[in-house]
């Protein structure tokens, strides 16, 4: 065999055997990447989603700390400093008709809007997750009845439910949350039900079931962890919808009542005075748009990262 | 198909009945009497007013009266406007809203289709990213931000459009444009996705291989097949327009149904709120019904399963 190769002569002493063990095989492939690690790697490569995430963090930080960055308060009136235009040295976002600093009011309003959005999202998830999981898990008659109920709720215009709820209850953070959350959960329930129906047919589920696992264990150990990523994606889309609806209801006057303000209430005030003081509209509107766009883009990024099959 | 349609129809009627009943009873829960300054009226006037609005009857009778009236298309009388019938108020206001909505749909459809087709054909080019950016902006910027900004820039600063009222066709342009943004954005995204899917199909490759011109392939084979699902998203979009008209008509002071609805909420004119709510619900439920039926015609698998996943 060696005769065919004249330049280099291979002799057995040139080689040394590789120690083959399971550990070495692992070393070559690197440490295993889990589901979340994999998703994070995909997400990190999506520059738009990362920028959106940073904007969300920034808005959150300002909503928490914003009003403390200036020496002014959001309540009371100071008529000697009405309608000061925005400037870097004085009022960063200007002042309104009562001389209140718009910088403070915008971030306090953002805080209210995001707070309501967080409550609505939590409500949406609790109800949607349990409703979808139960409906999909039990199937059959239970599923049928539950599907009919959510179909009826789906047929009811969300806007009208919200308006009616707010007409009956006093406008405020709690009533707004209930009004917006009442109908919104059907979408996440539908998604989760679909995923549970799929999971139910898979082998690992059958295995666990035939080993005698209880219903609680089946749902909590096998179903919920596998629908968790849907929950996260839904969450990203629920937040902007909730912010939008809160702003809409405040805009038509059914939301947060003065002197408290949300982004929608501020935009409404700003729209009325826009002709002479456009900055009263532009700042709250910009924050609102930044929030809705960022959450949507981050949601798209997360969807692509967590469930590449859903990529469009 | 008939059985499926009937099932959907029965479902829709049940939904409407539940909505109407729930709304009616919720209206009874509303705080305060429908008649302001009730104590200032003389006893005779009180009796007269209560008779006129059937407020002296027990609740079940009032409910039965309302529901039988509803079947005849009678929505009761407004508490304001000298007791005008709700039906006549709606009939006066509805055409304006329908006009704005129709105009917005046409503009949104044209712009959305254009953006969607261009970005699908020039995939991953600067056109594609530009259209995607516009679509995200269109979905994310709410009407109540866009409407005042449009009033300010296009109406006041540039002076192209009138900023309020509804006196000529020219007055309807700006509100329709604002309304059409979300439609255009949704249709653009949708068209792009559908077209990319169809472009990858074997029959498109075959059409190209046959030597058909690019235009013929796009128009006859790709676009036609991408448009099938589009028929069905038009309807929820139409329903979303209702929310839009509430805002846009209020901002632009346009005497449409949306403006009346918002005004009635402030004036606590319950019969008008109730009548408009029912009309909107019919609109929503009807468009979903139509969509489900269209889905059933287009995709026979749905009929068997009874619903889509």
C-alpha cells in the first residue's frame, strides 16, 4: 500500500490512537444548547428586535424614574409659567396650560398606561392560559361548550364591551383594566388550545399518561412548559393592544380622569391645543408610538426566535 | 354547504340576541335617572314623561317592549333631540360614515396591494424594507395620533385640506386617508406573505417555464391565487374601521354615526347608545358570518371541521 505514495511515507509510529470516550464526543460538539439558549442566539442576531428591546427598557426606566429627574411635580398649578416651550435648560418637554411640566406628566402618564397594560396582560394570560389549556386538554363536550362560549365573546365588539363597562363603573385604572381585559383573552386562549391539542397527540405525553401521571402533573409538567413560548409571544402583542385601547378610551373621555393622566388623556389634551402648542401633542404621541412599535417588533423577533416555523 | 351556512347563521343570531339582551340589562344598571332634573317636574309631567318612555312599566315588560320593537326596526326614541326616533338619527348619520369607510377601504386596498406586490416581487431589496417599515408604522400609529397630526401638517401648515366639518367631497379626503392607513398596512403585509408563498409553488415555475411574460405570470397566476385569502381579511378590517370612524369623525367634527355615538356617551342618551351598539354588533357579527361562509366556500376542509384552527 505504501508504494503508491513516494513523497511521504506513512509509518505506524507517526500516529497515536485517539482516546475515544463519551466525554470527548461531547467536547467536540460543545456544550448542548437548550431551547432558550437557541432562541436567544437567534434573537441576538435580529438587530431590529434588539433595538426594540432597548427602547422598551428605556421607556420602562423613564416611566419609573422620569418624574424624579426634574424638580417639578405633576399636580397643582403655577400660572406664571404657563405654556413654556420645550427647552434643554428649563422644561424639557415644555409646560401645559396649568404650568405643569410636560416631561413629568408624559412619564407619569406612561407609567399609568404601562401599569394598565401590565394588569390587562396578566389577566389575559391567567384567563386565556387556563381556559385554553382546559378546553384543549379535556376536548370533547367540554371543549365544544367552551369553544361556543369563546366564539360568542369573540363576536362581541371589544370596543362596545369596553364602553359599556366604563359607563357602568367609575372610570379609573381598575375599571379600565376590567373593560379591556374582559374580551381580550379569547385570542390567547385560542392559540393555547391549538397548541395543547397538538401536544396531546405526541408520544411523550402518551408515555407520561400511561405511567399513571395525574391530570395536574400532565398539565403542569408537560403541557404548560411547552406552551410557555406562545405565552411570551402573546404577551408581546397584548401589551401594545392594551396601551392602544386604554389610550383610545381615555381619548374619547372614558378613561383616566384629571388630574391623573395616561398617554391617551395627554394626547387628547394635546390634540385640542395643537394649533398653538404642538409640543403638547407630539411628546406623548411619540412615546405612545415608540411603545407600540417596539413591542410589535420585539414580538416579531421573539416569534421568529422561539418558533422559527411561524416565520413569515 | 347549506347546513354549514345555516349553522353559522343560527350562531350569529344567538350571539346578537345575547349581545342585545346583555346591553339592555346593562343599560338598566347605569347610574342615575335618564331624566335630568326629575324633581323639578310637576307630577303630571313626570307621569307623562314616564309614559312616553315606558319607564313606569316593570322591567320585564320594558324589555319585551324593546325587543318586539327591535324586530320591527323600532329602536325607541332619543332622550334628547325632542324625542326623535333613534332609527331616524341613525339613518341620517350612517350614510356619512359608510361613505368615509368605503373611500378608506378603496384607498387602503390600492395602496396596500401596491406595497405588498412590490415588496414581494423585489424581496429583500430597499423597496421591501421601505414597505415593511411603512406597514409597521401604519399598524402602530393609532388614528387618534395620526388624525390631529394630519390636521396640523396637511391642514394648517400646508393648507391643502380643510381640517373639519363635512361640506364637500374635499372635506372627506383627509379623514378617509387617516382611516385608510391601517387597512393599507395590514393588506400590504398580508399580500406580501401570500404572494411569496404562491411564488414558490410549482405551477408558477411551470408558468415561467412555458415562457409566459413576467407580467402575465404575476397577474394571472400569482396575484389571482394570493387574493383568495385576502377576500376574508377584508371583513374584520371593515369591522376595525368602526373604531376608526369613532375617532376620526370626532377629531374632524364630521356628522357621522361614530361622532354621534361618542356624543351620546357624554350626553347619556341611552336609547341612542343602545341603538348604535346594536347596529355595530350586527355589523361585526354579520361580517364575521360572511367571512366564515366565504372561508367555507373557498376551503372545503373548514366545512367538515366546523371551524378553522
